[in-house]
């Protein structure tokens, strides 16, 4: 199972070799199979057919169906990770940075594909704990770690007055995701959110956070 740190190191290695490109192609095909059939009903043979490959090739790249699914989730999370990292590395005012981070998080988590993958993970975690552990490490856990580091650095510069950057990061991400995660998991048939609604919600959450912690840029 890949850790968040290992994922970051892979992303920084430069040009993608042929084997890695093939691995990514298989993961893209696998995502469609998982979305169509669910985790339990998907087989490696089905993925091999969809990817125009053989089971032997799949097992050379991925040790198991669980490893393949984790790669699918990792690939889906990669774009939002890049956006978060770029924003948290910027020198912009904290409210602007947090607004960009919040919009990226909520937009990602409310996308239909991520909702479907997240529901699969929740459904399978009791049988395959590694799926839930990997998802948490790659998504919520990594985001909290990065945001905590960002707030700690801002505190050292006198731009953030909170005594506990980790707790502040938890409160911020909770205010962004708290209402919508239960809705998307338990009522996906009725759940919908527009970009304008995302922006309004995040703007208000940032305003509350700044009022509490005196964050400035």
C-alpha cells in the first residue's frame, strides 16, 4: 500500500516511464469497470479485458484487486492534491489561500465519480480495511497534514493566532465538508450542488475561520 509520502515522491520523479504509463492506462480502465460493477463484483479478468491486457500483466503492476482499486483512487485524487499543494505553497493572504483550498476540496469530494468511489470504500471497508486506510491517508489525512503545516508556518510568521494548528486544520476541513459528506454518501440519488453553492459555502466557512483565528495575509 502506498503512503502519501510515497505518492508525492512518485509525482516528483519527472517523465513517466513506459511501464508507469501502462499502469496509469490500466487504472483508468479499471475505474470504469469498478464504477459499472462495484468493487465486489469486479474481477481482474474484467479489468484485463477492458484494458486490452492480460491478468498476468495486471498482477505485474498490481498485487491484488485491492491494490488496483487504491491506485484508481490515488489517480482520481492526484489533481486535487496538486491544486492544494500549489495553493498551500503560495505566499498569498491566508483567506484567499483557504478559499482556494476549500473550493478545491469540496469540488473534488462532490464530483459524481468521487462520490461513487467513496461509497464503494465505505461499503467495503469492513471486509477490506486497507481500502479505508489507504483512502484516508491519500485524501483526508494528507490534506490535514498539509494544512496543519501551512498554518504552523503562518503562526510562526505572526499571520495566524491559533495555539493549535492541527485542531484549526481539523475545524476548517470539517466546516467545509461536514454537511456535504453525509449527503453525498447516504442520499446520492438526491444530492446535487452547483459551483455557485460551493463558492458561497466556502466563502462563509473562511469568514468564520478568519474571525475565530485572526488569520491574515
